[in-house]
């Protein structure tokens, strides 16, 4: 079965709806976005190896923006002159594994996944979105609006949600806050879960499935603009320092010509009306070249938590 663009948009939106089961669920009990069984955008079987393989982790973006990522992929497909195959995976680790093996060409990943990719398989800096003039973002610690929790210390003995073990904003920073208190996550929290989606974590807090969560601040800010009533069900009690924003990367195995063409297409998007409109939908000013030094703060965080350098 082939999916046209309208059908693909419906698949993207429907499959991305966050489902939280009642009670304090095991992470395996969360329903997760999966595009692994869908036909790729504009992709036909006879195109074979000509397709550019683009990977997302389900945690990457708020569900409201997935339709606009579809527009972005269509834009890339037309300007690159090649069909695009969409590959969806649950975790950042799975996407990194695909990048390392050369099984995907382009991927949207998180900051810590990038740092680990540099260490593990020589992942190179590529591009990063500039949002409101910044190429940085923060981790937010959130609780239900009517919670009596006022700061991170008040979360001791509570139920807490992480997103992904490789997420800076959804795991690493909160783990760092626990370490600062001389505790482990097991000793500090009553129980923790992984939701594998910032949307899911926000929903888990809003519906009081958990007492608190660590999330990507950009996701909550986006939702606050698009769905303020929903965002109003949670309250931010702590914000981290700035970290380098989640980047767009390419596999080290991708040929230099395609890499160069992709970079040019991304960097020039904001210079034409169609590209600018897509970027506006994604709350992005433009794409700029990624600076590896912007991720030194993430490396320092990992070293503090895991003793890694």
C-alpha cells in the first residue's frame, strides 16, 4: 500500500497521540508512536537505494508539529530531487545505532544522543534549529498545577517520569539534580518510569499519573502556544541552564555530495516563502550550522553523573 501526502499526515497525527494508561504504568505499557510499518513519503518500491532515509525518535517533537515535519520532508524531497523514506524508532539509542550503521542518512536526535554519537562513531556537527534567536534550550521540571511541590527537593518520595535514558532534558539533567543531593534515583524517588515522549510526560503530570517529570522546555513552550488549556494543567518548578539544542545530523557514511546539498537546502529555507512558512509552523527562525562546543555543557553534565569525559 502506498500512502500519499494527505494519508501520511493522518498517519503521523493519529499514531503520535499520547496514550497514558491509568495508574503508575511500566514504560512498556505506554503506547508509542511507530512509523516502521508505513510506506515512506513519496517513496516507491522501484526507487530502491535512491531514497533518502530520514529517522525520527518518537520522543523528538510535540504531536502538534508532526504534520509540519511532513511538510519539511516534502520540501526536502522536492529540492533534493530524491524520494524520502521515513523511519521511526522508539528511542534515541535506536536512531543512533541506525546512523552508525549507515542505515539512515539524516536524523533528528537529542543533545546527549549527539554527544554519545561523537564519542561512539565519530558523528560530526551538522545543523541545528535557531528558535527565537537561540540555538539553546532548557530542561523543565514540571508538576501538576495544584501540587504542593514547590521545588525539586519536594519531589523526594514521589512518583517521577523520565522520557528517554539518552535525553538531556528528559533524564540526564534530573538525574544530575538527584546526584547533587547525594542520592540515587532509586533512593530519592518512590518510583520512576520512562514515557518515551515529552508529550506523554506532560500528559502524565497533567493527569496526575505521576507527581513530576523532566521534559524538553521547547516542547512545553510549543504546547503552551498551541494548547494553553492543556499546558495550564502543569507548572514549571525548575529550569536548567542552557544546553545546545537538539540537532539535525547525518550519518558518517553519507556521501559528501548529498551531505553538502542537504546542508544548503536547510540553510536556505528561510530565504524563500515556502521554506519560511514551514519554519514558522515549526516555531523555528532558520537552520544554522551546528557548533560542537555548544554541547560541552552536556558533556560536563554526563561527567558529573556518570564520570564520563
